[in-house]
């Protein structure tokens, strides 16, 4: 079994510095709660992790299927509860593809494989909340 570990160090006020895969990341709080806005908030990384995990899967799968994309975006929105501890109670993933004559069946298959088989982030999140998705295709002439 593989194990990952992260350590963050307090810088000052509400700012912390961490290293991930050799990259330095600063997380901080909004000024209205004592931070200085030097970096993103921690919960946003949950959305970013899902977007990155599934996006990498989809691109890899589509390359193997020989689908040529001009562009590709993944947007993840999360709905937070009102009460503390504020947490995401659902997420929605939008896959947006640009290309010429893109085969919808292959796009759907790549997304499905990522969501149901390969993306570990999605697998964990689906255990605790609904995660829905949609595909948008932009035909480029």
C-alpha cells in the first residue's frame, strides 16, 4: 500500500506554506477572518483535485482513442452547507470540449471511465456526496 504525507508550516496570521511534489504552495484565509489573502483557501483544493484528477484521466483516455481535441476545460462547482462545519454536500463537474467532428460516444466513454474507474478523488467524494456531471461540446470549423 502506498502512503502520501503532507506537512504545512505556519508563516504568520492565517497563512501556511506547504510543499507538494516539490512545489511550494501558500494557503491563507480571507482578510475578513484574519488572513492576508496570500493564497487560496483549503476547501478550494478539493474542487481543484477533482478537476485535475478527472481531466488528466480523460485526456489520457482520449489520446489512446485517437480523439484530437483543440481545447478542453473541466469546471467543478461545489455546494457548501450553511452550518458549521461548512462542507460540500454535492459537486457538479462540467467537461467542455472543443474540436472538429468530436465523437460524442468516445467523449462519454472517456468521462465514464474516469468517473467510475480511474479517478481516485471522484471515488472518495462519491462515498460522501452526490457528484454529477455534464458534457458540453463546441464544434470548431
